[in-house]
C-alpha cells in the first residue's frame, strides 16, 4: 500500500473504533450514572488524577521515542520492552506505598484501597503497549482498532455487572483492570507477529532514545499537571460531591475529543514523522488535520452547548441537572482545546518535544493561579476560568508552536478553526429554536439533529467543501493506487 492508502485505511479504522467506543461510553455513563452517585465519580476523579500523573513515568517517554525513530534494532526494542516492565512494577509499588498519604491529602480514607487496586493497571497495560505501538508505527490500525473495540466492550460489561451487583465505586475500578488485562492479552495474541523480546536489558541500547524520551517525560509531567490542576484544586476545595458534578460533564466533553481527535492525530504523528524533512508536506498534512478535526468537532460541541439540559436529563438523570450550565461552558472550552490538540502530532512528529515542554512550562506558570482564582467561585468559576484561558491562548499557541514548524499563516490557522464554528452556530441555532416548540428532552434532541445535520452539511458544501470531499473519500473506499484526490493527507 502507498503512504496515502495507508493513511486513509488508518483513518477509516480509527473512525469505526471511535464510533463504537463512543456509543459504549454513552451507554455506560447513562446506566452507571443512575447506579452510582456523584460522590463515587468524585472519588474516581481523584484516583484518576494520581494514576494519570504517575503513568507519565511508566516508560520515561521511550515509547514515543520508539514511535518517532525509523531505525530500531531488535536488541534496542527488547531493552526498551524490559525497561518499561521494570518501571511499571516500580511505579505500581510506589502508588501502593503512597496511597495512605495521598488519601490524607484529599481528606478521604476511602481513596487508599481504590488507588492500590487501580495501580495494577500499570503492569497489565505495559506488557502489551509496545506490541500495539509497533503496528501503529506502520499505520496498521485495523488490528489495533479491533482490539480497542473488544477491550471497550469487555470493560463495559465488567463495570456494568459489578454496578448491578452493588459494588459501587469499585465497579469503575474493575472495568479498568479488565480492560488493561485483555488489551495486553489480545495484543500478544493478534499483533505480535512472532516477535518475542530477548532477555536483554542494556543501557547502550536505550541511550539513543533517552534524550527525546526525557524531553517527552518532562513535557508530559508538566502537561499532566496543567490538565489536572482543576481536579486537584476541586478535590481539595470543593469536596467529592461538588467535584463529581463538575468532573462528569468535564469528562463527557473530553471523551468527545478523545473520540474524534485520535481518528486523525493518531495517524498524523507517524505520518508527519515519515515526511518530517519536507516542510511543505508537513504544513499541508497539519492544515488538513486541523480542518478535519475542527470541522468534525464544531457541530458536536455546539450541539452539546445548545442542548446541554436535554443531554444531562437523558444521560445522567434528574439528580444531575445542576451540571447542565457547567456542561454548556465546558463544551465551548472543549472546542478550543480540541483545535489545539493536533499540534501534538506536529511537535512530536517533527521531534520537537523540547518546544512542547517550553510551552507547557509557560502554561504551568499561568494555569494554576487562574484555576485557583476560578475555584473561589465554585465549580462554575472553574469552568469559566478554563474557557477564558483557552480563548486567550489561541493566537500565542499558533505563534510559538505552529508557525515555527510548518510556516502556517495566522489567517489559514484561524480559518481552519473558526469557519467550522461559525457554520455550526448557523446550523444549531435554528434547530434549537424549532426544538423549543416541543416538550420532552428526547424529542428536542431528535429534532435538533434532524434539522441541524443537513443544514451543517449544506453550509459546509458552500463554505468548507474540502472537508466534505475528504469525508466522502474516507467513507467511499478508493482503489489503493488512486492519486486523484486533492484532499488526502499526503500529496
């Protein structure tokens, strides 16, 4: 297959997997929110903060270095594998030992056993991660996506069964453990292709990856602090119940980004890495990546903001209605956050983890005081602080991250971001006005979709035709040797 054919095959499979995972996520949240309390979700939000931060040290950034480099020897790959295993075992023991202290910090003793059990996912996940990355590196996404779909189904079944059995918050822990176990098991069963690591762990094999990997770790640490500082402050100042009302809509918004963006960005990283010496092609790939993600995300985020009360009512139930105003603001934040997310593919594909680190260090100076100020006004203050900050960072993000690497102008950057937003607003506002004439959350959402979807597609045909053509090429599979598309990632 040509590079173009591989890229579109990869996008197709990530799209299929994203749709299935999103459907499972919606069903899971809809059901579990009625079986579990906001307090349960608040506890898991605190556990998630600790585990997500600790996970940054699980591989010292070496897996990203493995993805970025093209010439990896068998000896190097084996040493990288065993070093990851050693690190994951050490981090698991560290979390177990530190869990009582962390529970004291958050002021809730229930967190200690939750953290101890959840820490097991480090070892379970690490054993299979390099096998999956090897396939992803070659843009062979079909087995990866089938694996992720199967794992999502099994994790969902485990969580749901435990919740119905009265396990409470532990049902969420069980789902994570089951997903990590089967992710590794299926990776070795279906993607190893006969490869087995040698019994070899040598520093000379790992040393060439340490510079890039070290920059990745430092960048990820700072980035994770920036991403979770609102949850840290919320867990400390708002309490589990209020944090649950805030964290669930926040996670819904992030899940949308995690669903849509990886369809493009997971392909963009290895794709940019393959053409990193051609700045013109890099700029073309990145601009298409931005347009694809923004054009897909805009109607979804605007739809969430417009129909937030209906979505909360259907997905979470009556006890969560106070989250609807938070969801509206967080949806706007999610859109601006999602438009900057593809810059990671650009930075890491070009081997510039150092530039990402400098940006995140600057954010580390800005974000905590802004979030602290917002937290003084409760959960609503946190949401407005997030939105205001990301709007403010729109132009600086282009100037310091995008412009130096691919020479993309501010005009093209802004058009790729804001044009879909305007089209989505023009599509959703009439749909909302029509839906208001009817009672009932389900009928309003159905009418909103029936009216807004064709209107958005019609407006996109007039003002954003490139995105529609790319969507058609993804939906209608072309022959591998075709070179007629003007919208492919690779020219």
